[in-house]
């Protein structure tokens, strides 16, 4: 792989810089979780209060020296900074420490690179890495090892740099082309689903909220579930059959996190498009997390950003076995435990309801000449039963949502009386 990653098990000193007056407990906890998820070992943490970053080392010189001493005495391998540094700051810090410095963005990129399994996922991560690396051409950690040659070697002349830049640009172009090809296929299958009127439900939520667990519990699938951040990277889809409704497609996706690196959002746009094209979102929330509120706000912000702000949504409060919540429904919220499989029936019911489906089937009488409508109803998967009359007419028992009833009545050339025996229609609308 083009991008070097720190070997698993390396020890890291963590650095968090906070603005005066802002609490930082949770941010440190999350950083540690990220570090562990990257298979690195978080050791001590240094918290510095600064109103704005120092242009040279991000922190002041005194602090930078202190960090160097601490890393030396702990034998730490690298410094992980909970922020984004300018290429110059990162480089200056590396020169001072004579050790690798990793930013939060790089840490997340590193985790993503590790998790990508599908062809598309790998392409997306590679694209994100190149886009991120483009502006940081002269750094990386090979420059720490002066013996070693390589693309990132320090002291390369200007012309060498330009060459590298061109190489990276052409690589980015190629990656984008390959991704577009993969994504055209994805768009095709999305169109197929929408033609067949199979609704797509997408699980979204903060990383580690329990999306994959819920997906497994609903579909009897076995996606890897782990107590680590970004366990899932590639979207997985399954059919799910809902009582009183029929088949829907449900998708598990990558989790969100505060300050999701822009290069990643950019590269994962296609995956995220799946989210904005969904018929319904299940926003999975860890009801036992103290940070719940701000996590929800972050998820809503990302949804807005990727154009999914208007997609209908159910809030699923998960992990009620660990929180004070009880199984049940509250407005737009359902309380569940994916682990104990509690509250899943209520959730499925709400899904069917929100997809705009009436649970009660009703009867439609069709003349033999109405074969097209009959075919359409079958294609929708709406037909529950059918009785054929001797004159060739048929009575279909169907299940339709409000919009489909409108289409049946208005657009398909069926008059109200013909299509629907009065009392049953009245009961429906
Ligand atoms: N106690 C409890 N733990 C749960 C429940 N659901 C999930 N978990 C745990 O929460 C952790 C994360 O679960 P995942 O299903 O991997 O979460 P995710 O949202 O898919 O996470 P990412 O893919 O990393 O974004 C795992 O350790 C699960 O066992 C639940 O209902 N109760
Ligand atoms: Mg997952």
C-alpha cells in the first residue's frame, strides 16, 4: 500500500488542545477509543489550553519541549493530535520530536483503510488518502528515516515535487474513474428497486450506536459487531419481510463521527447517496451514552450536509438494557435493545406505518379489460389474494398505501365505483 501505517501495538501519546472554558472529557474518551480502534496503544494524554494554535508547532514551544521529554521517558512511538494541523506544523513537530505525528483525520483514515473490504470501499479510502496526502506531499514518515528513499523523502528538489504532484493528480483521476464505474452499477440496482417499488430503509447513526447489531437482529444476518469505532465500513443490504406489509430492503452503513474528515465525506459520497435516496432512515442512538445529545446533533448535521435532511426518519433508542429507558414507543421514537431483541416488533410496526402502508387489505373488482392494472398490482407485490369470476372479471385482495390508491383511482383509468366497493374505500381514506 502506498500509505504507510503505524504498525499495530505502537504506543502513542495523545494531545488535545482545548479552547478556554470548553469541557473536554468526552473528546478525550472518544480519541482514546479511536486510537484503540486503530490497534494502537494510547498511553498518557496531554491537555493544553490555548485560544488559538501556535503557527509553528500548533502548541507553544515550551509545551512542545515538554511533550518531547514525556515521549522520550515513556518510550512512545508517536504523537496523536486530536485536531488537524497544517502540513508545516505537523512537520515542525515531527522534526522536534523525531517521531511520527498523526492528526485526528489521519487516524480516522487509517482506521478506514484497515476496515475497507469491498472493491468500492477500498477505492474510496484510497481516494480519500490521496486527496488528503496531496497537500502534504513533503511529509509522511519516511522523512524521519533519512536512510530510506521513497516518494515522501525529504529534501527532494522542486522538480521532483512537481513530478510527484502530477503523479498523485493522475492517480486521483484514475481512482475517480474507477469509482464512477462501480457507482453506476450501484445506481442501476437502486433504480431497479425503485421501479419494483421496493422501499429502502437505511440505518444511520453515530459509530458504535449498535446499527449492525440491530441490522442482524432484524434480518438474522451476521455482520461483524464490535465494540470499536467504525467496525462497519461497507454498506450491506438484505431483504426484510414485514408482517402485514411485504418486502423492504434494509441497509447497514458506516457510522458517523464528530468532525468527519472532509476528504472522507468527499470520497464516500456515493455510499452516503444511498442514504439520501432512502425511503426511510432509522437513526440508531445509543441511549446509554452520556454524549447522546451531541452525537444526535452531529448525525443530523451530516444528514443535512449530504442532502438527506428531508428523508423520513425514525429514532431508534438502542441499548435500553443499559439505560433507564423501557421498551415502548414515544412519538417518533422506539426504544429497543438489539442485543436482547426487545422492542423489535414495535419497531417493525412503526416502519410499516411510516412507509405509508395500511395494514388492512381491501378488495378491488377488475373487469377482464383491466389486465394492465392487474399486472401493475402484482408487480407492486400488493396482491394478497385473487378470486376469478366466471365472466373473466376478478376480485383482488390488495394492500396499498395512500399514494398507490390515488394512482389506482386517478391515473390508471379506473373509476372509483369500479375499482373499490364503497364501504371499504371509505374505511381506508
Ligand atoms: N448492551 C447493549 N449493547 C449493545 C446493544 N446493541 C449493540 N451493542 C453493543 O454495542 C457495540 C457496537 O455495536 P455495533 O452493532 O457494532 O455498532 P455500529 O453502530 O454498527 O458501529 P460501527 O459499525 O462501528 O459504526 C457492540 O459491542 C455491541 O455488542 C444493545 O442493545 N445493548
Ligand atoms: Mg456497524
